[in-house]
């Protein structure tokens, strides 16, 4: 059946309205430039850069709406004020920090220290290490439960996700994931933890009540070798109906129906799709491509890439300030 003209016009109008309504800035970290690239959300163009510490990687907003950037080669986090785009201070994070998460009150930083095989608890205000927990080799992903009682850390070497009790600093459960688990996302109700497994082309779905894997979702991309389907970045929609998974060297993003646990769409993006970020409205998905040095903007309703934006060298993460 031919595509209805009025439907096409409606889609174009929706895209135009979404673009006109978008306001704010996307900050993109870069492993090779020691700087963040700033993308204007309205025009989808680069509007500048902000210098930061060495090898900026994972980023997130604090409860005070400041930007926290983990800099692996500086062994610290850079705290940047988006109002001025200037660094406020540096916070020591220990050796080789890669990913982190914040306690719900923003007072504690939980960080993975790759070389030491540890998860560190850092006091946000003072920068002092409160405690460290020995975990499996090459820890990376870090995710805190909504109630702040548990912190989950992936171990790429051990193929485990460690559930750590925050109060005691003890591992309460080692969850067997797939090969090389990387990143995680909770469903909005907190009942499921989704874990990307880079060398399995899978996502492990874990019940947070039992800490058991209840389902394994396998990805396939037509024309791509199995070993090139390397999922890393993942984000849930605000309503919990969809998950978005970056498939690494397969150069695609998968749209997943969470309830059905099925891939509904595959969207071609840049080279080595690494991390994904939704805007607040859930209309656009921003995909960071580590080998093509760009960000692909995807229209979520149409499941279609609409623009590629060149950014820094070896981009890693993206945070939106709206």
C-alpha cells in the first residue's frame, strides 16, 4: 500500500515542531580531546567546546543540575556549571575511573576503578574515599537502586554483576551475566535490571527481587557478523515501554519492546554506536558513535536517523541539559 501523503505531511510537521520546541544543550565527552562538545538542541549544530580534564568518559547531571564528568587519565571528576560552562572543582575518583553513579541525595559518588578492580564510595562534598569494595576484574558499569540501598557494578572479566549493600559495603549477590557485561538500566518500576553483554550480543534481564536472570534477549542484525554485534549503551523510556540499545560495531541501535522483550526496530547510525541518550520528551535519541566521531540524532516516532553531527575524537558519552 502506498504511503498516504497526508501521513507523510503529518510526520514532517511533527518533526518540524519537535525541532522547533527543542531547547537546551547536549554535552558530548571525548576520549582524545580533553574537551566537551556542545550541541544546540534547537538547531542540531555544534555551538562550541568546553575544556575539561584528561580522557573524559562517563557523565551525568547532579541533583543540583551541574555536570559531573569522569576523567580516566586524570583520576578525577570535573564538576562543570552549565550556566557558565566553567569548571567548578575537581573531585578525586581514584585510579582509572570510568563509570559512576550518584546516590539519590547526590552526597555519594559510586565509581568503578578499572585497574584496581574496585568500586569506590566517594564523598561528593569533600572528595574523600569513604570505602572501597573489591569486585571482579575490569569493573565498568555502575547503577544505584532508586532507594539508594544497593549499588550494582559490572565486571567485564568475571562476567558478573555485583549487587553491593551500600550500608555495609558488602557484596550480597554475584549475578551471572553474559560475556563482558558493560552497562545497565532499570525499568521505571525498579523491578528489572537490564544488562548489556558486549561479547554475547545479548541483554540479560534480571529480577531485582530475586537477583536472578529471568530472560536473555539476543540481537541479530542482517548483514552483520555475530561478533560485530556488541551492545554497550542502554536507556529506558520514561514510561518503561521501550529500551534503546546501542549495538557497537554493528552500527545500529535496537528499539526493544520491554513487555514483549522483542526488537521492534533497528536504526542504522554511525560507526561503533557506543552510548544512547533520550531527550526529556522522548522524541529524539542521541547516539554517540566512537569510531565515526559523530552523534546520530534519531527521530524516535519514525525510528529513523535524521542527522549526523561531527563532534570530538572518539566520543564516549552524552548528557542533555534542557
